[in-house]
């Protein structure tokens, strides 16, 4: 996860919004939503390389 620490402020805001969206829409816990968002961010990062 260390490569995710370089997120810009905007990316951090988008991640927080996505976490809140998942929690609201799917009724997920914070941990579950964070896990999904981290996986999405990792996939996006790998696609860009």
C-alpha cells in the first residue's frame, strides 16, 4: 500500500467520496469499503504503468 501514499489531495477526496458512496449504497462497513477502494486504486495504478 505504500505506493498509494502518494495520492494528491483531489485523489484523496475522491477516494473518501467513493468510500462513503459504497457505505451508503451497499451498507458496507468502513473497513469493507476501504478495502474495495484500495483495490480499485491499485488496479488503476497498474493500468497506468
